């Protein structure tokens, strides 16, 4: 099992959600976050003051998937969230030791 | 999606910037400025190509301008490429920007950019001093040269036309930076760019000159200083692969090797000397900007000196070739009046001044003492005399301690600066002693032996004996100076490491120091020295201990009996009568009452460590089978300790059902090594056993690197080898701890004279300190 975390542009959330549901991945957690990357939170034609690195609003989504589906999910999120402009975000995956569905007490792949 | 395809087509036609940088990095002999110029040139040619590709087929009035350090051609490996895309209200400018920035981002280069019209650029520079500073040295890299030159010229003209506003903003920005980054020359881990004495100060002086329509006079020594800092900065970026200009201890050896210094000490001394040159230059420039330029009447302030235009000047009566007191009197007058030495006066003193005859004339000696007596104001004047090469005419021994680094977290200053700061502190204590002149000279010279091999106190005694005679002090005064140097660490050592309730410790101090007068001098010197050392070396705790020791040593000198040991209070007795564990906290003092058992102190130390409380001292007491131990704690904690939890944990630990060892291990494992500066070299554990100082107990002194639970381990080892701890003092010197224990044989309550038992004790402590968690 892996936890896939993706930082994407906020307006891409609906599209990514629909794409994941369409491919059969039913659960997801989304949160509003802020951050910056290599461009320091600036747009291409930056006109603000000097020496400021500004946080940009983003959405973070988290999906737990079976390891076999990992590449598929990453590709799906990437292709849906991509605009080709700066600030498209990042996706990373981490190995997951344990998963439990609270209501039923099911563990690991049962709980997916 | 469409832009992606276009961007990949506009990939740079030739080698990228990062490739050019890699090629330059393979030429370690290139030096500082040469490297930066070459790297800036590589950036220029890469950006011109990108710009040409970006505007190809478009008709745009635009220019790419290099600003800041890049504008000056001082690009370092980790520097941002700092550029402005200037355009005349082009509607399509974002397409040009896209085509420029994406390849730069994709090359992994740090880019700091803006896109502006001429009006925006000039307006921005008028509002934001940092923008203005960046644009003062801007230059056109690609595109419309005339457009760029026009706007840059406008910004420069605006900077000069509002000179007063420009200078005051520059001043504020500079002082804020100094406040934040400290002084390069005296810091263990300096920021080469932003600290006072760093490269930014040189830029600021140039900017200040530009505001006044002047240029900075050429100064080869200043250029050499900047070159050294640039080389170190280039080496640091290359070695770390990062953009930080913070020269941390871990990197100093590698940077030293890369720039060709023998070792890190030599490197840091060279950096300190360079930073001093820059600071001196910058101070001189700012003094002149601040000083009222209106002419005032000459004010006579002693033979050959006058205050002219708010500066100390030499009059026509001055005789620098004959009067060896002149430079010292000039400096003292400047320190006292808070004004600088005039540039001409400095030049004349440097060129014509002479070393004083031996022995020094009384007037010269008096002037020397008077300068030291000016206190904090004297420090920068001594620095000025030193930069001029004048100070070493009086004290050739100064050369050996000049810019000498003390590379550990305990010391905050280089040796020479520490000596000046100590003298400045001593100047505040002159009313407390019978011989202010001796106090001030001793303060300035107490560590002069640090420039010589061997023990600095022993070397210092010899050097100070020479200097005192040369200065013309009579033999008895010279002896007093030597005595102060010999014992300058005595009071601090005894106060922080010995049991002051032990009459033998106090009597030994009294006997060594000899007289009330010497004791007063030594007390004032100790305070001045500790305050000038660093934050870990002075505080209310140490001040109180020192005062206690000095009071008791005075009493011992007067033949008064020592105070009786503090008896157990009624409250303590009542608590002991309960027969249970009780923990009473009162500010920084905690009394622990518990059924006595071997290793009690170790369990308390371990439990306190678990709750991140630092013990500074402990006194064991009690009666019958109950112990009543008093702990002094470091009250610098962030949150109020939860005494109920601490007591509960201690109860479990005493009952043996608490995994103290395992919990401490977890804490040690989770504790990240402190990011603050520690020391150039790791401290080794050492145990010193002193069986002669006091008949009542064996004194065990342990020096070890500071770590989680170190006191718990030492006290545990003492308990298991069959010793009781009567009292303890715990001192943290930055990265190292010095713990002193008065131990007695368990059950017998007396000093241990069995060498085999003492060896076992030493081995047990050392192996406890080595044991991994």
C-alpha cells in the first residue's frame, strides 16, 4: 500500500476528483494548503516588491492505493492536473505500514 | 498545454548556465573575483541567447537588465540570477517572459526576476531602498541598450538627487542588517555577505558615495579583503552546493583547504582581518557622512590636539616623532568626545609616530591608561590604532593575538577583541578597586599569552612581566600585574566548581591571592573577563557564587571564622518525618526529600533530564535514613515545569518500575544535535581526582561533551562504585560540561585514600560516559 500525496492548483481539484472516481479510486482527502516551489511563488510577469517569497494557495490531495495501482494513480493525477505553466505542483508517494477502517476494524488491503 | 511544446522548442541553443558553472568549478585556482566575473560572463552569454530566442520574430521594445550582485559581476555559484525584464508597455511581454524564465527554471538555476515598465522601475526604486541598491549597479545584458541605460540613469539620478533620504534609508537598512547578523570578525559562524564587515558593507559604502556624487577612493587592502571573502563564498557554495553564505564550523576545514589556508584557524583569522578592514573602512565612511560638515572653532584639548569640524585633529604644535603619548591621547580624546580621528591625523600618526622609549615616559603610560579608562568607546579607537599599525608600536605582543580565533561556543570574540572588551568592562569597575590603572592594564593583557605556545597563563605571566617593566611600572606594581594574570581564572574556577561551604576551598583562595587589595582587583577582573567571554560565561548564578566566594575570602584574609554550614530547616525536618518522597520547588531551587538509598541523586538527575530541566548544583543532606537534597536548577526553561508529573515519575523511578534508562535513550535518540555553534573539535571525557584540597571529601572533576542524561550517568557510576555524593556543581561551557563532585566513601562518610578504589571510580565514570544508549 502507498499513500499518494499531490499538491495541485486549486481549480484542478474537481477534474482530478472526477478522473480518480472514474478510474475506480473512491476515497480521497483534500485540504487547502499554501506553499511555494522553485519559482518562489511568483507569476511569470512578477511586478511586486523585491526579495519576497510568497505562499501560493494550493490544494493537497491524499489517496491511499494498492501498490499495484501506484503508477496508474500518479499518471492519472499528473495528466489531469498539468497545465504546463509554473505552479502545477508535485506528487509523491510513501510506503504505508498500516491501514485500518475505523468502523469495521478491517486492516490493510481489506480497509482500502 | 500548447505552451509546453513551444517551450521545449526554445531550449537554449548552446551549453546551459549550469554546465558553464560546472566547468568553472573545476578551476579551483581561479580565485574570487576572477571566478565571479567569469560566471557572470557565462550568465550574460546564456541569457543573451535566451533573450534573442525569446524575442525572435516579435517586435518588442524590451531589455534584460542584470541587477544586484549579478549586475556588479559578482555572481557566486549559489547566487540568484537577479534580473529585470524591462519593457515599454508591451502587451505581449508575458510571452517573452515565458520563453525566458522556463529554460532558466528547468536548468535548476535560482532566478529572482521582475517584469517592469520604466515608470514602474523608477517608482519602485524610489519607494524601496533594496530595489534602488540593486539598480545602482545594474547593467543591460540583452535587448534595447538605450532603453535600459535611460532607466538605470534615471534611478541613479533619483538616488543622488534625494541624497539625504537615500542615505538615511541606506543607513537604516544597514543597521538593521548589522543587528541581525552580528560582526563578521568576531563570530564563530559568520555570514560572509550580510554580517557587519561582510561584502554588503562594501556595497553600502559605494551606494553612499553614489548618493553624494562621489566615488570610493581605491584601497588595495580593501580590495584584498573583498577578494578573500569572495573566494571563501565561492568555495562555500561549491562545497555545499547550497546558496547559504553562513560559514558554519563544519565547513571551515574544507573551505580552508579550498582557498589554500593551512587550517581553519588560519582561515578564520584571515577572514577576521579582512572583515576588520571592511568594517573600519565602512565606519570611517559613515562617520564622515554623519559628521556635521560646518566648520567650528578649533577647541584645544591638550598639547598638539584640537577638535576641528567635529574630528580630532593634530595641530601644528603636534610632535608625533617625539611625543609618544600623542597617538594615545588623540585616541582617548576621540573616545571621550565620541568623535572620529581626522583622516589627516590618522595618516600623520601612522607615518610619523614612533614607538615609546623604554621605559615609557609617565605621560605615555598615563595616556595609555586614560584610553583604556574610556570604556566601551575605547574599543573602536584601539581598533583604529591597530588598523593604522600604531597600536603594535606600544605593544608588539599584540600582533600574536590579533584576530586570533577562539573556535568554541564558550567564547564570543577573537582574543584581541576579548581583551579590549574586558578592558571596557573593567573601566566600569575602577571605583571598586584601589589601583584602577593596574586593573585596566591587567584586563587588557590577561590573555596576552594566548598568542604563545603552551599554557596561556604561564606564557602570559612572562609576557606581562616584560610589558610592565617596559611601561615603567615599579617592581611591586609589575608583581601585582603578574599575579592578576596568574590567577585570572582562579575565582571563577573555584566559585563554579568548588563547594563554597568548604573552608579549605576558601582558605586556599585567600592564601593564593594574599591581600584584600589583590582580591578586589581580581574580583573586578574576573567579572570583566567573564562578561566579555560569552553568554554562557556570565549570569546571575555565577555572579552570586563569585560574590559569596569573594566575601568569604575577604573574611578568611581578616582571620574571621567561616560561616557554619546551613542546618536543616524545621520545614525540611517535618517533611523528612513523613518518611515519604516529597518534592518542593521554589523558583530555581528544588528540595527533594526521600528515603535515602545509593544512587538517589542519579535517579533525580535522570528524571529531571527527562523533563528537560538542567541541574546547576546539588547539595546532599539528611539525617538518619532520610535524605534531603537541594538542587539548583537553570531557570531558563520555556514552560513552567509540571512538578506533579516530575514527582510522579521520580516516585516510579525510586520504586524501580520506571524505565528511566530506556526513556532517556529515546530522548537522546530523538534529540537532534543542537544547530547552534558548538566547537571546532569534539570534547573528550576526562576525570580529575583531587584528594588534597580538603580533608572532608575527595573532589572528582569530570569534563565531558554535553549530552542528554550525562549527569545521570556520572552520578550513577559514582553510586555503584561505593561512593556517596556530598555536594555537586554542574557547569555547562557551551559544548562541554564540567561537573565537580565532593564524594565520600559510602557508609563511612569520609575521604577515600585507597588508590585502587579511586581508579575504579574513574574507570566507572569514563565507561558510563562511553556507553551507548
